[in-house]
């Protein structure tokens, strides 16, 4: 689902807001979700799931063009663990 599809679906179900207003709401929700993950290293939504910051260790990889070994630096990424209700709905 894309952002535009999400906005259309929400508007069909709750038509009190325009698409522009809903786009602002969606942007605000995801902006604050990202801030929460950065600040607290996790965000939990009961019935949906939990986003957590994960660390990836540095490792040796290969350059796909040349085949030469390269050192890949350690990084942070966001992981997601779905809630049991979401898993059952799949």
C-alpha cells in the first residue's frame, strides 16, 4: 500500500477530512513515530506491533562489480515485530 492509497482508504471510511488534511495527518503521525523511535529506541502500538532500533555488526562483504572484499561498517536499522493480533489477521 502506498501513502496515496492509505489516504484514499481513510478518506472513504472517514470522509470528514479532505485528502490534503489527511496527508498532513499521515505525515505528522509518521514524523512523530520516527522521532519516538530515535529518542526512545522503540515504539509500540498495541494490537499492531513494535518498532525497535537494532544494531548490525561490521562485517566483510564483496563488491559486486569487482568481487573485491570490502569492510562494511556497523550500522543501526529499525526492526519490526508484529503483535499477535496482526499475525493472526495475516
